[in-house]
C-alpha cells in the first residue's frame, strides 16, 4: 500500500494481494486516525460477503473467488474497545456486467484499490446493541 | 437519530424505524444546512424505488418490503422553494447477494443507517425543468 | 454543464447530451484541478462499460443504449503524462430495478448528472504498470 495525505484526507493505493479491510485498519493505527468516511473503486478477489439476518441476529456469509470489478466500496472508520473497525459495504461487477454485493467481511485486491478516506477529529466508538447483537455507532 | 458535527460535515446514525430521506431533511432544517453531498451504508426495509421514464416524464415506482443491506446510498441536499430536498439513489443487497436499486423515494431503517454529509456554505436551489417536468439543480 | 465551487470542492450539474467522463476532464483542465475524489448520481444513456480481464491484460467492453438511472458513480481524478484522467466505476438501474455496472469508459447524460468532486492540492500521477498493462496511481 502507498498513500498520500492531504489536509484531513488520505488517498490510498492498495496493491494486488493485500486484504482491503485490514489494510485500512492498519493505516488507521499507523496514522492515528480517529474516524472517517471511506469511498473507493478497484478490483477484488476472494471476497467474503455478508447479509445480516435480523431474525437470527447473525450474518449469512458466502465467499466469492472470481475476480470482480469493485464498483462501489463505501463505509466508515470507528473504534470498538480501542480497536479500529472498518465497516464497509461493497458492490462487485462480473464479466457479463451483472452485479453482486453485501457487507464486506474481507476481500483481496486483484489489480489495484483506489480508496479515499475523509477523516474527522472526533473518535467514533461502537457499542454492543443487544437488540441486534451488533456493534453500532455510539455518539 | 444521533449525530456528530465535525467542521463542515455531519455523521449521522439513523435508527431502526426512522425513514431515511425525511430524517436527513429534518436535520437539514434543524442545523440550517445550506447544501451537501451524502454517502452512507446500513440496512433498509419498506423501500420505495423509482425509475424515471423520460418519455412519460414521470417516475415508475415500486415498493419492496423485505429487509435489505443498504450497499450504496448517495445523493445531495438542495432546496426547492425554501423546502429542503434530499435527492438520493440507493442500491440494496438481498440474502442471495443479488441487488436491486433505483431513485430512493423513501426507506425505513431496518437496523442502522450510517450516513456522512459533507456540507457547503452556498445554498443549492432546484427549479422546474419543463423538458423533463423535474426539479433540477439551478446554479 | 454548470458548477459551483465551494472551498476545495466542486458540485457539477452535467446536462442532457453531455458525455460525463470528458465533461469532468474538461473542468479539470479549465479549473486547474490537481487531483480529486468523485461521487455522483443522475441518469445515463449510450454507456460503454468495461470489465478488466486480468489474464488477457485488457478490458472487455460492451455498450448499453437504453436509459439508466445512474445509481452510483465514483472514482478519482489524476494525470497521465500531463493529461487528466478520470477513473470511474458506475452502477446503472433498469426499469425493473435490476442493475448492471462496470468500469465506465463513457456515458451520455440522459436527464441530469449531479456530481461532487473533492479536490486535493497534490497532483496525482499515473504510471504504466507492466504486470497489468494498466496505468496505476504512482504516489
């Protein structure tokens, strides 16, 4: 990964073979980022997607192993118990131009990942919400 | 809804049961926001989507009542006759990871909505465009 | 095209009949924009989408001639040999609310295009990467 820092924002180039969520969590620690909004494009493979089943209070998961255009990648940076959390959703393009997508557990950059982070000064924290058994933002 | 204000931006947590478009229009009034760009993720239900039929000069509409991952939510804040207008498009993920989407008339947050607004100082206004019978941005 | 400039950002209204990628490349030159992140919504027609085939080191391409809701448009502005490059991905909505998408080679605005650009002071350059035969960001 390489990056440019400009004022309160970062622009990342995540490289082939690097996992996208952990790459952003790593720069969050290295650069002491307190919170942020994320958008990006690129290409991914070995992508584990989730769909939150509200009745079962858990994510369904499935891993997709082809190479996909990363058509939309958006989310945010916050903390849970002092550990950075990237919460992101992704939309993937297939060779026939049809799409799949979901909550992004993990994905490996297949060609390049071009990701923009707008940081904020305040730290955003998450807290367990018992209704859903999910860690939601706690402002 | 809860929110954090940081410089010229807002980060919202919209809660289960709250309608997303009117929630953002309400904070626009309460915080005297003049204009802005919006991106967000979360989960929605009772979603009314639109597709603008240019020949008929009107939106087709359909309401979808399952629970969906909100994979992409993007748009902007402007005004029409001093009333705030959130113009947003949405992409929704289903349990089999296939997608639907359209112009977002309304949607109820199903779990949480995490929405980032970058505000601008200038007020953006809309004006009726007779060719399409739509209220387009008038800079 | 009309636009508002506010601090380090631009908000564009791209009009019916204007090609979206070249419109943004033109304003990049006219306003001497060094780099930026882009998001937008609107409606497109005559859209040429791409999927990068990593084995063949080339894009598959197909042109879609109906009118589509532009549900997600995201990317960035950089330079290759002093020529501005808009790298963008797009997701398009059809009348039945199903979607297609891909790398965006070109698309003509069908009704309106509402596009937000967050600029940065540093110039971003691209360089040929021989592994993929693609021009990747070189920070």
